[in-house]
């Protein structure tokens, strides 16, 4: 805006100077002085100044139009970004709502077996609160000694085949009781498609169910 103001002022001053040169009584004196020190004749100067002022006015109009378009593009970009952010928030809310209400236990864990996500269904099956499970070692927390190699086998099969791996594992709950469960595991990937962990969906096997 400062540059536009300066251009407008310059154009206005040029017009004022043009009027001044035409109407003041000392016009002839200025003509003689200008012929000595100026490159252009005064009549040529009188033609140039209005053209210069007009050109400046056109330049200001073009610049204002470009500035208006830039502002419109910026407002559109901001609106699109807000729309994208709102969609992302909606997706995160729906995912969180699903994880909190599904009867299937959902556990995320990294390749060092550290638990990173633990939903309410996992609390119900194993008896551990979220605060008691997050950050703990999955194998040490849930697996009987006979199944201590299961975690490595799951990781090996997933990284080798990049498919869902299913297995029946007898876990233990917080009371030390055996809990037979059906595990369905898939790789977790970040936005760069790098595998960073495992997502496990777990259903408890009831006594009347067969493996």
C-alpha cells in the first residue's frame, strides 16, 4: 500500500506541475531556465508530464487489481486449508469414537514391543487400564512364557509378506489367568510408507468356541 500511495502522490504532483507551468506569470522565465538545464524542450516536457501521470495511474490500477487477486487467492487458500483441517479433525474424531466403542481389542505396538495404543475393549479383556498398559512391553505384559517368541514371529511374517497375520495365542490377564485370544495383525506405516509398528485386533475366544 505504501508503494501505491507514493506512486499516486508522484502522479498528482506531476499534474500540479503541469498546471503550474501553464498558468503562472513566470512561464517564460521557467522556459528559458529549463532550456539551459533540461535535456528536453519545455513544450516536449509539457507533453511528457501528462503522459507520465497517466501511465502512473494505469500502473496503480493494475497493481491494485493484482493485489486484489492475490488477496482473493490467499483467502481461497486459507478457506481450503481450514476445510482440510476440519475434515482431518472429523476423521480423527470418528476413528477415536470407533476405537472407544468397538468390542474388539485394539493394541498398537512398535518393533521393540512397546505398547502405543490401548482401547477400552483391551482394558475389558485383559484388566489393565490404559495408563497401566501404554509404554509397557507387550510380551512381558500379556504373553505366557510359551508364547514369548510369538511377537518376533508376527513381526517376521508381516515384514516378509506385508500381509495380515492371524494367530491363536493364550494370553494372561492382570490376575495371571489364561485368556485365549484370536489375534489379527497388520503393519503400521507412517506417511512416508515406512513400517513403524503393528496394529493388533484381538477377540477373546470363549469356552464354547473352537480354535
